[in-house]
C-alpha cells in the first residue's frame, strides 16, 4: 500500500476500518504484538545506544575543540551549525530514553533522558514527557493532541479562522512560511520548557532540571561571549538555534502533519488510531540515522518502547497485517512528505480571516 493517495492530506473524516469491525483490528494488534515479542524485537540493544552516545560525545568534543582552535573567526558559524545538528541528535536520544527504548529499567531511562535533555540539549525533560505522552495517547485527535494545538501555525481550519492581524497574514501563507518559521523553533522549545518548570503545579525533578539547564546555559553562553566578539557571539547563537529548530521541526513534521484528524467524539481502537494517523518515511538506514528512528513512525507509535535498530523489521510485520486487514499504511519519501505538509498547511491557512477586512464594511455587506 502506498502513500498520500490512500489518505488525502489534511482530510478531516471518520477513520473506521473499511473491511473489518473494530474488534478485528484489536485482535490483529494482539497478533502483531505476539509476533513482535516472539521475534525478540522488544529486547534492549545496549551496544547500539552505547556506541551512539559515545559517537555523539566525540562529535560534541570535536565541535568544542574546533570552537576553541578557530578563535575570532566567522568560520565559527560552521561550528554553530554543527552544534545545531549534534544537539538535535542528542534530543533524539533523549526522546528514545523517554520511551524506555534504551534501558529495561524505567528510572534508568528517566535519569539518562533527563541528563541528555537538560544538561546537553538544554530542554526540560519533564515538559517534553508530559507533552509527548499526551500526543502518543491521542495522535491527531482534536482537543487531545497538543501537537495540533495552534502555536503560530494552525493545524485545523477552526483555529485558522480565528487568526487576525499579522497572525492572519502568516496563517494564510503558513505552508510556504513553515520552514522559515522553524528557524525560531529552537528558541521556542527552550522557552516552553523553561516556562513549564515555573508553573505552580508539581513538576517531577523540577529543581534538578532547572539547575542543570542554568549550569548548561551559563557554561555555553559564558564560553561564547568570552571567546568571541559580541556581534559574532550573537550570530553564533542565532545560527545554532536556527539549525536546531529547523532540524527538529523537519524531523517531527512528516510524522502526522497532513494525516487524517480524529474528531473529539470519535472512538477508535488502538491499532487503527495509531496506524491511520501516522506516516512513515522511506529510506531505510540513512533515513533512520537522519531522523533518529522517527522515519518508522507507525511502528514507533504501535511499540513506543521498541529500540531503534528493531523498527525496520517491525515495519515488515506491521505492513503485512495492514495489507491483510485493508488498513491503509502510509509511507512516502522525505521530500514527498514535505510537499504534503506544505500543501496541507496552506489549505488550512485559507480559512484565516483577511487581515484587511473591515468588520463594519462586512456588516453593511450582509445587511
């Protein structure tokens, strides 16, 4: 089965299995789970993650060494871009730890994930866990999935229709502006994470995270402003955050954007809900390395604690079951997915109000 022709991008419709009752897909997921467990695809792959972490630390060490050796040079912006890529790869690793993909023990995963997210990347692990867990429970479900809530970009026509002024101008062309706006996403992620640590409600590990983030930024900014002239220092930080934001957004956006939305009152079984709202990216090993395993989004949503190296084998099993049931299995190339996302966002953006419309004139027109 293939891609967006099966599920029109951005369509808001009921997502019921076409040839089987909900109970059939529920039983099918039990069968898929059985095969996955019997094939040992949920077994930990500690060597892979040890090598991955070691490789990323070596890359980070190399970037820091290059930063020190280059000194007062505009070639430092290449180091800044490299850091943006490296921090994103660390963020992928923290994401996997949050899903219990790295260690058997939950606390061990949390300790590792919190350290990588806060001390290395500079983002709140508790905030990410809360937001991402809600997304996994109800992907693309209106009113439940925080990833489709309006935040400059509108993912639903109803949200786009409420936009006014400058936001309406952005919303009407938001598909074309999506990637340029991602240059600010790195700053946004840091801000939202810090903001979540200052809420009145209890936050697990609040002071540990705040301490780690403060130390991380003190060391990071201190080194940059100490070794570089003021203008170059700001340019360095801007490039690093821009690359980080674009890389993060470009890796997560293909997963669900432009896939069917689930209405707030709709009830779907787990298998249908996860498969029908998710999109895989073809490319195999290179795509998995580039996107931190997010290219196997369907399998990741069905088996969120499955280690990255096993997702490719799980894909074959899941595709076979989907073909048997007649459940659409969506997979595109990375470039095709970007085209789908841009077209979908532009289509949603058409619902935005014309910022130059005069409410008084419109009232007279209707009367």
